[in-house]
């Protein structure tokens, strides 16, 4: 009698290999989490230790672990207050300035991209007009253009606009416009793909029933395209949140710069306080990782639409 | 009567031009943020900033740029980086996609876990990898610094000087920091490439593979003679997209090595930054940006060609 067939062994081996790959892939993340929960004394040990759990007598003792949240406290810098909902306020620059800035940039860019890509994607999916194909190919080509080579020109444009003294003008508006310009082309393609998947008959039925084309877009296609638009929102939000170089260079005032600049600044200030750097990394990356784990279907659907096109 | 006719006419005109109005905002944004700056960069590369304003200098910026030692050096570093980054990511992505390309109960779980590196910002990935090898305190420092494993006196990734080049000035073999930068960059790009290759792999008909197996082909022959030819367009797209992201990504260099030690990891993208914003030499930086942009455009056009050929064949 054969207990394990060849096929069974094969599956076990593949699963084992994949588990091993996942573990190896996540080692850098795991070590950063561990460092962020160590006290300063344990981060500067020689030789370095993985777990802060050793005692003079044994190398690993679970009861002797010296977990610390010192790193997080130094990033958040809570100060006690009497008024307000919480008994303390967070005074660290990261939470008070940089993360709200990133949130503002990411949210407003994502909303604008969803709006514009939704409109353009719908038009490309539902109408055939002169130059349709050429425009689509042009947008596809622009999708590949990286930010880096345009940064010099954008930087100069920023200076010119700032000097022009337009009332209510703010460098933040310019940065958001740049982000929209860079994350829009891919989103137009993704949106077109999502609209292509919605049957045209529904629009036509609405038109026959006396709905205007714009009304058909608003009342029939948009609600059906909502999951797709949500995916575009999430993808753009994460892209802007993770973007560093444009936020760093196009905003002159430090208090308007995003979180990725904040972490870069931290790296310069805390060369030896590893637990502080690690805690700052975790605080900035964790919301995005959680968002991804809960909305992974949404991300993958957008990527499948976008990836095929490069 | 007349009024309703005109209204109907204007309404139908609106109806006919609706796609135009829907696309117009996108086109305007792209013209302002993508097309105009591209032409502006070309203009900048032929000018130099003088106290009284910009002055036309012809191709002098390019001559100056080519005359700089760091230019040739960063071209070499970029080539080394790209070859290592693209081949490592592609091979690993192919292997992991092969493992995932079968009915597994937990494949969704694996893909989610494997995808976490992709969702982390490049600047944070750079810091995470930096923490691992930071002199004295990094967790890998002890292992790498062991003289028995890395003769003669152990390896300190962030400070080790590059070895003597074998061929003239070309920076090969690369400095340990460069190898490490390649590893960190691949780590982050791997999930996306794996998924791209997995999607292409799933379109390879299983009957073809099975019948070739029956005809006596071994695993390697199946990969070489069937899978790679059938996946070729996707593989080419993957190579181009990796080259594009590798040549233009700068966040990882910023937080992992800042071009160092010395200039051992100074790639073209970082040279562009340091020319433009450390040395404030916008003319030369624009000349370099233009050169990188030309390569980018060639890669984009090649990608479009490959995907269009593929579309036509389907």
C-alpha cells in the first residue's frame, strides 16, 4: 500500500518551498518589527541579538524579554494634556505634520484621479471617435514615463508659478497636480478595462428609456463601475503615499512635506537610534500594509487590468 | 417651434461631443504635467543659468557632462545594477511563478504574503535593508563580518571599498554595497514580476505541456522549448519594465547607500539628483535627464511594439 502518492509528495514539497520563500521574503520586515520593540540598550549590543530575551545564564528566556516601546514614544512624543478627548496629545513631527500631509496629498490625488480616469475611461470604452486609437496609445506611452526625468522642468515650473504670485496659490496644489498627472495615465487604462467589462446593453436600455448619455453614465455605469473605481483610488493612494522624490523636491517648506521626507530626515538625525528609525518605518508602512491585506482583491484586479498594458 | 429645434440641435451636439468633454480634462492635465515638461527639459539642456537669466549655450552642457568622470562611472554602475537587478528578479520571479502555477489550497495566502514587499515604499525598503547591515549593530553584520566566511577580514557591506576592476575602468566586479542594493531592489520588485509571469504562465495550455511530457521531455526541456517561447512577449515586457523602473528609481539609493561608499553605488538617477539639487547645475542635469529620457522612450516604444504584435496574434 502506498501511503503517499508521488503527486501528494510533490504538492507537499511545493507547499514547503513556498512557505520557506514567504518566510525568507518577510525576514527584513520581521527584523524591523523586532528592532522597533527593543530598548536602546538592546539595539546597540555587540554582537547584535535577534530577540532581547537573553539573561546572563541562558541565551533565550521568554520571561526575561525586555520589550520596549521607547522607539514609538520617541516618534510620537506624547505630552499629557488636561483638555481634549485623550489624556495626551502626540507632538512628534511625524504624526503632527508629515503623516497628515501625506494623507492630504494621497487622498486628494486619488479622488481627482478617480474622477478624471472614470470620465476618460468611460469615453474610451463606450465611444468610437476619430483619433480614439492614437489617443489611447499616446496615453499608454505616457504611462511608462517616470517622474525622474521631468523633475527638473517641474521644479522650474514650480518656481515660476510661485513667483507669479497667483492669489491662494499654494505649493501643495502644484504637487497634487504633478501626482495627478503621473498616476492618471495608468488609471485611464484601468478604468477603460473596468468599463469594458460592464455590458453595453445596460446603457442602451437606459438611453431608450429616456435617460441622457450623461445620466446613463451617472446612474447606470458609475454604480456598476464602483468596485473598479475603488481599486483605482486605492492604487493611487498607495502610490502617492509611497512617493518620495517629488514630495521632497517640489515642496520647499519642510512643514508641508510628506511622510517619506519625514522618514528620510529621521534617518539623518538618528544614526544610532535604530529603534526610533524602525518604529517610524513601521508607523508609516503599517497602515498601507493593513489596507493592502484587507483590500487585496481590489489591488489585484486593478493590477491585472494595468499590468497587461505594462 | 424654432426654439425647440435649436435646443434639440444643441442638445444633440452636446451628445455627440460628450466623449470629447469627458476626455478633455485628462488631456489638459497630461499636456501640462507630462508633455510640456518634456519639451521644457529639452530647452533646459541647451541653456545655462546665468545671473541675468538663461543663456543659450548649444551642446556645451552635453560636452561638460561627458567630460565629467562621474558620468562614465555612473553609466558603468547603472549597467551593472540593471544587469544584476533584471536577471535576478526575472529568474526568481519565474521560479516562484512556476511553484504557484498549480492548484494549491493556499495560493491566495502565499500571494498575499509575497506581495507585502511590493506595497512598502522604496525609501522604507532601503532603510529596512540598511538596518540589517549597519556597521556594528546590524543583525547580518556579525555573520558577514566573520573572517572565516568572507576572507580575509570579513565584509562590511556599507563601507567596503570596491574591488579592483578587471577591465579598465568598468566597475566590475561590483562593490558589496552594489550587490546589496541589487538584492534590496529585487526584493521589492519581485512580487509584481512574479504575478506578471504567473498570469502569462496560466495561458500556456496544459495539454501542450502534458503531451510533451508523454513524448519524454524533461522539466528543463519543457521550460526551455515550450514555456519560454510561449511566454516570450511577457518576458520581454517584464525585462523592459524592470529596466525602466531600475534606471529611474532613486528612493532606494537615497535611503540605503546615498551613492556610497565613495561613489560605488552612484547610478545615473542619483547623479541626476546630485547634479541638479546638490550642485545646482540645472543645464548639465537637464542634459543628463534628456539622455535618460531618450532611453526611457526607446524602452516604452519597444514595449508598445511587443504588446501590439502580441495583440495582433491573438
